[in-house]
C-alpha cells in the first residue's frame, strides 16, 4: 500500500505511514470497531461457507440425481434441494446478523472518532484554529468520518468475506480440477499485479478529492456567513466565481479519482469474463476426455462465479480503501496537531473562589513566522481593581486579553492568576472563574433566553432577575416575543448591539471572579452604553475586571489605565493623571473627545 507523510504524535517531523498503518492507527482510535469482531467474523465465515455449498449441491444433483445409473433419483434431488434451501436461509440470517453487528460497531467507533477530533479541535489555541479554513476543519469531523463509515460498513467486512470466499472457492476448485484451478488463477494474477501498482496513484487522487471537499465547504460557509458583506459591496459575481472555482476543482479531482477507480474495476470485469470463457473451453475439453463429469463441470462454473465476484469486489474495495485512508489521514492529522492550549487535567490546579490577582511576568508573544506583538510585558493587577487597557489598533490589546483568558499561550514568560501559572489551572476552574466577553458576542440559533443561560443551568427567573438588575428588562420586553425571541443563526435576528446585551447578561449570570471585556461595548449605542456601564459597575464591584477599552467612558470609569503601544506598556495610572501628562494616552483621549464632539 502507498505511504504518506503525517505529523508525528510529538509534533515533530512528519513520518511515513503506509495505508495499512493508517488503518491500524484509525482502528486504535476507535476501539469499538473491533468490539465483538470474533463473533462477527464467525458469522461471516458461516455466510461464506453457505455460498460454496450450492456448487456442491449442483454437482451432486446432476451426477447422483439426474444422471444416476438407474435413472433420475427424484428423492435424492428433493433432499439436496431442501438442504440447499435451508443453507440459503441460514446464510441470509448470518449475513443479516453480520450487517447489524457491523453497523452498530462502526457507528459507535466512528462516533468516538468524531468526539475525539471535535474535542481536540477545542483544545487547540485560537491561533492554531485560525490557521485552517473553517470549512476544511468541519469536513474532517463530518464528511471525512462519513466516508470512513461507509468503507467500514460496506467495504471492510466485505473485504474479509471476499478473501474468505476466494480461499474456500480456490480449495474446492483444486479438489474438482487442479488444471482448471491453475487456469483460473493464471487469468487473474496479471490483474492483481496491475491493481497493486495502481493503489499509490489512487491514494494520491483520493487525498486530493478530500482536500477539494474541504475547500468547497469553506467557500460555501464563507459565502453564507458573509452574505451581508457580499451584497453590500456588490461582489456577488466575484464570490460566485470563487465558489465555482472550488466546485470545479472538486469535480476535476473527483473525476480523476473515479476514472482511475473505474479502470481497475473494468479490468476486473474484463478478466472475469475472459476467465469464464477460458474455463468453459478447457472444462468442456476435459469433460469430453472423461477427466470431469458434467456435474463437476457445472459445479466448477459456479465456483468460478464465486471466485471472480469477490475478486472484482476486492478490487473495488481496495479502491474505496484509498478514499477511506485519505480521510483517516486527515482526521489523524488533526489529532496529531499538538494541543498547545491543553487542559492540565487531574494534575492541574483548582483556584479558590474570590477576587483574582493577575500578574504578567516578562510576557512576549509572536505569531508563527511573524514579529513579536508583545514585548516583555510585566504588569501586576491587584484583586478587586478595575483596569482599562487602551491603545491604537494593533498595539497588542486583544492579544493581552487572549493570553489572560488562555485562548493562547505566551511565547515567553508567564501569566499568573493568584500566583499560579494559567497553564497549570484546570479548564473547569479557569472557565468558572474567568469570563471573557468578546468584541462580537457569538449567539447560537436559539431563543434569547437559551443564549443567556448557555453558560449554566439558570432558571427563567434567574435570567429575568439578571436582566432587571442590568436595566435591560424594558429592552427584552420590546422584542417581538420577549425573552423567547429567536436569535437566529449567529444571532443575525438581533442587531450587533442587542447581541452584545445578550452576551453581557450571559457573563453577568456566570458570576466570574475575573471579568475580561474585549471592547464589549463597542457595538452598543450611547443610550444603551449608559445603562450597561451602570450595570457593569455593579458587576465589577468586589471583582477584578480588565476591559479592552474602545470608548472614553470605559477608561474614565476604570481605577487605572494601561496604555499599550507597539506591543509594550508605555503608560499606566489613573485616567485623571494620565490625561494631564504628555504621552500617548493624552493624544488618544483627545481623539476620543474630538470624535464624540463630531457626533
């Protein structure tokens, strides 16, 4: 089987893995696939044995029943026919049992593979996730696993059954006629050599098909999610061309793979037909010489059918195996991607409840292949303090927030919460104590109520109380269906400001000890901002809060302001002090004031 490069489990240099090696690795990742396999194989053997009984019955009925020396023996014929009927029924039941067991095991195993891949994706940093297009990532967990499922269910066991049927048929063919058995195998050996050599080419072709599927899903996803932007800029035709290109590339890759697959399958059909013709000629000659009985010849022709059919199936299954292997490799590549933001698990630390102390100790961060965006940041945030982080676009504010909440890990240095490196804090503890409200709050395709209580098992009364305390009860009552109003996909039924209101209420209910706001009020209108600022004052009281500030009101309400410029902290102090000093903050504040005056 062909080999392909896949990442090593340690994240080092890629290693060469054969197709069979990939299959073995895939089975280890889904142990349910082999659960009860021995019983399934026994049933498969019984089903295969049932098929080879028919040629024996044909030979006995012909030679000992119809062509008996004293005339046709109808009693023997009926007995053999009854036996054949029983065998056919038992074979059908065995096939049914094999299919049920196989489908159950494969779906359980591949569900496990999906869960492992999905959870591992969530262990990857935001940076690593953003390195691959969303559609391609989704394809690995959905369509790629579906393709593996189809092979396991219809190809894997059939390959085993086919090999068993070929073996039994070969044994019987040798017993009936060693000469015809040699002729039969002589016709198929060249085909097996050709198919063997085609596997590498097929593996490459199906790998390209899976990559093109990911490209198509990515193009479709971007076109749907960005529909409003596409229409507003009038670039429908350009977007359509991008989608058409992705679809055409997939069509060409799929066509190439299917053509190569068809060549192997057609060759099997051709060789099968030639084999039957040659066997018929040679068998007739042997029967005419008296070396075979008529019943033996008829039985052998049935055996040839039982031999050629699984050989042709095995050829097709080997082609499908290449497709499945390509999918397995793509899923394994995800699982082998180092989980750079992994949960320390049982060995991690649980932080006690209470206001959090934050320390950045000589923290630097650089994106792969890029210049550092944070340079040796060392800052201390006391518990219960309210900090605003400000700076020009690209100054490193959002990176500061992502490192604090461990959406990414620093390249150098350490981020400490209550003196504990954030990398040593268990996710369950970290997520319960630290809550981040991003610039664009993500909403799910559900009601406003369900989106608000997404973070925990809060009752309807809890949600209503939170909205009242935040001063948002009047806003909710003004929605078409109140708190049960559908948010739509990604919250598109609500305005950008309304989505932020839902996200802030969700954070309020989470009751964090450290609240991180990444420009969370930037999309809110001034009137709503006033209400929210009052609510956030109440929410942050007694807690540590760090806000990435986009508006002047956020900085003015903070205890201290951290000013960032080009990835460095250049100023820090209360707003009232910084605004009177010469420096970046005074200039930034003057720009805010001028912008407010203009509006």
